[in-house]
C-alpha cells in the first residue's frame, strides 16, 4: 500500500516538475509547481514527518507560491514582451544548471554513508522530537538561519522603502 | 477494522452534512440578522418565518444560466470554486465536536481525525484556500476579478502571519498542537480566553480577515470591484464561492469556540447530568451554541462596521496586529517564566 | 478668505487619543447601537396582507360622479380642462336628446371625457374647478400597464357605476377644510379671472 503511494507521489512529483519547465504559460507552470510541492509533502507524511509536511505546505505552497503567482499575474508575460536572450545568457544558464546537477549528484552519493532506515527513530519527524533536536543539537545553525532571515527582511524593507530626499 | 472504517465514514458524512446545512442556514441567518439590525423583518415568505429561503435560493442558483467567459481557461475557471469549496470543507476534520460516545462497550470519538498537529493542519488548509480565489480570479480574464483575487490573496497571507503568531502564544500555554487535547484541557472554567485575552482578540480579528468578512471584505468590494474575484461567475459556481465563505465562517467559529471558549466543555454541567453519553451529547450541543454565537458575532460586526480602506487594512495587519502578537508571545513567555511553568 | 455664507464649519484635524486610535471602544459602542435595533419593533408592513391606510385627502384616480338619481353630473363646461396644469383632460360636448334625462342631469353633457393618466399630476385642480360637483380624486391607484395608450382613461373607466351599491364613496374626502373651501368657490374663480 505504502509503496504504491510512494510510486504514485514520485510519479506525480516528477511529471509536474517536468510540466513546470515545459509549460508555455507561466501561471500554469506555477500551478504545476504547487502540485509538485503537494506531492513532496505527501512524501514527508510517508516518512512520518507530519510537521515537516504541514510546514512545507504552509510555507511553500501557501505563502511563497502565492507570491510567485502574484508577481506573474501582474507581470503580463506574453510573447511580445519577452526579453530576447543572448547566447551568452543561455550559456551561463546551462553552466549554472549543470553545476546544480553536480551538487545534487554529489549529495545523493553521500546517502550511502547514512545509517540504515531501521536504526532511525520512526517518530523523529514529530514536533516534540524535532524541536528537541533543533534546540539542542542544532541550536547554532538554527539561530544563524533566523539571523539570516532577519537580515533578508531588513534588506527587503530597505529596498522597498521610498528614496529619502 | 471494517467497523472502524464504517464508523469513521458515518462520522465524516455527519460532519459534512452538518457543515453544509450550517452554511446553508448561515445565508438565511445573515439576511434575517441584517434585517433585524436594520429594523426590518428579513425574508419571511418561503415557509414559516422564511425557513425554506435557503432551499429556494439553492434552487434558484441551480436554475440560473451557466456562463463561462469565452477567452478564459475553462479548466482553471472550474477549478477555482472547487478548490475554495474543497479547502473550506476539509477543515472540519480536525475539530473535536465532542468527547467519545460509549456504545456497547466501544469508544467512539466525535473527532474525525485527531492529528497531533491539528492546528498546523488548519493553518495549512487555510493557506491553500487562497488558491481557490486566486485561480478563479485569474481564470476569469477580467481585470476586476484579477484585482479582487490579488486583494484577497495579499490580505489572506498578511493576516495568516498574525493568526499564526497569536496561536503560538496559545500553544505555549497549552503545550500541544493537537486540537483534541487543547479542547480537553479546557474543562471546567479553564477556558483559554481567560489566559489569552489578547491572543483571542488578535485571533478573532484575523479570522474576520481570513474569511473575507466585513469589515475586511475588500476582495468582493462591490463599490470598487463590481463583485471582486467572482465577478464573472454565475449559477452554482458563484454559489460555491458564496457557500465556501459561509462554510469558512462556520469552521472559524468552531475553531474560535474550540481554541478559546472551551469547545464542548461547559462548566457545572457534570453536576446535573450523570449519564456519560448524555453529557457528551450536551457538550456537543453547547459547542454548537457557542458556534452559533460566533456566527452571530460575525454577522453583527458585518452589519455594524463600514469597510476598511485597503491601506488601512494592510497597516492594521502588518503594523498593528503582528507586533501586538509578538508582544503577546513575549508577555506569555514572561508570565510563564514567573509562575514557574517553564524553567 | 472671507466666507460667502455663515454656514462654513472649521474642521479640526486633531490627533486621536490612544483610546480613539485602538478603535475597539468605538466599535463596541457601534455594535451596542445595532444590537439595540435588533430588539426594536420592526417597521415592516406585510404589504399584500396589510395595507397602510391612505390619508383622507389622498389624491388618486379620478371619478366622474352621478347624482342621486344616477344621472351624470358633468355638463362638459371644460373648466376642469382649463384648470388642468398638465393639460391631461380633453372632452367633447354633446346636447342631451329628449328621453335621456335619466342619464344626464344637465342639457349639455360630455359625450367623450378623457384623462391621460400619464400626463396627470394628481394636483386636484380639476376637482376645485368643477362647478357641478362632478369630478373628484379618490384613494384608488391608477394601475400600471405596459402600453401608453392604455393610460388614456375614457368615460368607461372614469364614470362611477350606475348601481347604488357600487358607487364610489368620496364622503371621507369632504373634510371640514374642503367644505369650507368649496363654499367660497365662486370667489376663487373670480380671482382667477
């Protein structure tokens, strides 16, 4: 049962991921991306990480994608206004995407050294355990991340501010 | 296992139909209350006291001509109201409508799904609810619909932040994310409103904004945007949008009653009634009384207050409620530290 | 700048106090007001079942009265048409033939008498002008219609029925003030000349 669900969700995620790239209409792309996020949230639930799943839905599907849709709906994207891309830009895009692929492959190679799933506590993804780990073992990275967010927020406010005369 | 599935299915059907009937009669109540607040009688022709008015409205909605704009994306146009309706009905699953009934030695919980992150589930579903409006507004291919959709979504994501922050203070005092447990903790007089008055105030204001109700009903502000995001909708698709709004109102009233007003708990009830099953059903009854009161409050506010201006709305959300909610979290933390609840 | 009228009002844009700025007391006050209205007696009149009474001097659809023997009182003098500010009344006079004494009281009568109800402003000047106590405005309402020519009412619609029990009652319109006014009717006409 679970394995079928896993295959279904994986298929959905990959299909919609492809559709994000292939779809001509940017709004449709965003909608496919949202479905992809839901599929990934389903994967989290299969891993018994309910907290992560719900937060994933709230943050990515519920907030970030809404902002994406927002911008795309207001931008009025169509064929005539599409900026012409030079070969240099296309080349740079290929290079950076390739680098990302290399990083992903490298990360996936590292999974061999992970402990086998049976030794991990199955309730790891529940809020209580997750909180304990976050605020004990990973306190410094967690707080650093929040500092980063604060900096980003201040930066956004500064950018959004009208010029001071 | 089979009996478990059957029991859950029955419970789902009951919750589903109660939600729908409540939403249906909310439309009637809205018109009736609007009438009474304006020294009128409201609808009173269909049946005694107009009690069949929602049925008549439903029939009218179904009979109306179905219009789909020529240039709009048909699939997304239909998807919009469906998503709105779907998400508004999904939230009913985690509300504890009562404790457990004991029938023939078996315990039957009156909560469809006691998810241990129930509150987050609620937030997640409401955040997805924005898409119903956004997709519908965009697929209409109408600038007023698009503006209404943009207003709705920016309003909803703005107030979701304050909503979440006000809930965090509540979670700090209760120590759990499960709605069933939060309701169970409020037995007797331990209603959360007594511990979190400021949090409740922020929560209820955000609930008004989240459900797009007056004084925050700018997305469907007819004086500026014709009908807002549902300008192009007609027939039952429009009905779905309106229905989703009333369902949302019912569910948010249920959430407010459960999180802050004791849910199915009623003080002193245990002294008069001793049969456990009767006690459970009475608890459910009192929960519905509380829900009805909050629905009344929603309507009372709608027919009293004028609409906010959009910049006022955003100022209130970002500069008023969010700092206040953070302050509330700090105060809650300090009080908990002083009283020794945390060390 | 000097103001043209003494009705100008100085608007003060003073800063709101803290209590005013949090709005909640004002909102609560407003909600109390609406709640007061919630329990107030409703002003709705259930129209088809309950009808609000007309004022005794209400000016609605006209009637051409008959005298106590059932003869038409109108003598087609045309004073009503002259008095009519909207020029809604037209009539054709005819001479009474022998044997028609039961039908027409005077020797001259109106063979056609038409009021265009779309032009009529229901001022009641025709009633004041009538020397024969023939035309009166009643508390009946001119019914709506989809065609303009249906609003030109002829004698078939204006003259009251012959039967004693179907006569249009106008007695309640004859209040003390109305009768007092009618007493000096001739002077009124003289003044117009």
